[in-house]
């Protein structure tokens, strides 16, 4: 990752197989400017092809914010065409997260508003500090979410809850976010890192190709009919059954030992 010359992101390796991407613009509460969004896309495209990275974590630097939103100073003067291009660029960056083929966990350590909420939505799992605040306040600025919020939120919490959050622009606390299925779990701030690393460690022990195809099945299946989704699942079940990892996993089970998955 050294050749990426990152200015607004930090790459950390907190455990074997785990890579943590830290949004580091603390003075701006980790707000997403254009340069940061571009770095996010570059990093996740790189991590997608890094076999040593089994599970990825996204979080914000400091104790106040995961990502407090987009950089309003850049949005204030945008034209309609510039806004459309900015939205498309942000969507592409967040698609790189969702589609990287590895589990991505949002470690929500504080404010996750606007683009920060959309960043968390692009991750496959979300764990939050009890002090986190989550929401899509764009309508209070006279705009709408543009980095996937109108699409991913309804797929996670349902259309009614999505309408409520998007149309009021209100943010909610971590416990309510858990109750509506927006986050997977909540803990005290000092326990958040350990919680996320425990989940990441569990997934690092699973077959990486199985994880990749399971993610693919869920995402693709969520955008089609049940019959089409079942066909996708059957196809990917067949693909995973042709791998060395499948043979290793099955034999390890029969041998009553821990499998040694190689991603082949």
C-alpha cells in the first residue's frame, strides 16, 4: 500500500489477515472531500486483489466522528452537472467497498452523518459505539443523499424506515439504529475495537472464497426475484464446491481439526 501516497487515509494491520482503513481528517470530523473519496476507491480496489487481506475494517480517526458527512465547502458552489458527477464518483467509490469480495466492517465510533452514513451502508456489517449518531440530513441542506443512501438504506431497514430517516433528516442513536437493523450491535466506546476485531477474527478463519461468493449471492440476490436469486445461489454453490478450500474444509471437519484455507 506504500505506493498509494495517501493523504487522508491510514492503513493499519491490527491482526493477521485484518486491514483497517482509517479516515483521518480529524479537524474536519473526517468529512469526505473529493480527494478522500478518490483515495477510498483506490485503496479498496487495491485491497480487493490483496490475498493477505481477509477482512477489512473502516473507521474514523479520533473519538468524535466516524465520518460526519461530506465536505460542505465543496458542495456549496456546485452546478447541477458537477453535482451529478460528484455523486457518480462517490457511488463508484462505495461500490468498490461493497463489491471488493471481502467482508467489510464499519466500526462506527461517532457521528456517521450524510456521506458517513452512506459509507457505513456500503459496508457489509456495522458495529457502533453507544455514543454514535447516524443519519442522512441532506434534505436540511436542500439536497438529497447522493452516495447511495436512498438505495442502500431501504434495502437494509425497509422502505418505511428509510423514508422516515431521509425525509426528516433526523439522526438516531446507536441503540435505535440496532433496533431497526441499521447496525448489527452496539457497545461501550472503549469496547468497540475489541468487538469488531473479534468478529473480524472469526471471519478470518472461514474460507475466503466461500466468503466472497456468499457476499456475491446476497448482494446480487437482493436485486432480483426469489427464483433468480436461488439460481444465483445454486451457481455459486457449484463454484465453491470446485475449490481446494471446499475439499480442505470438508476433510478438516471429518478429521476433527481446524481447516487451513488457502483461497484456492
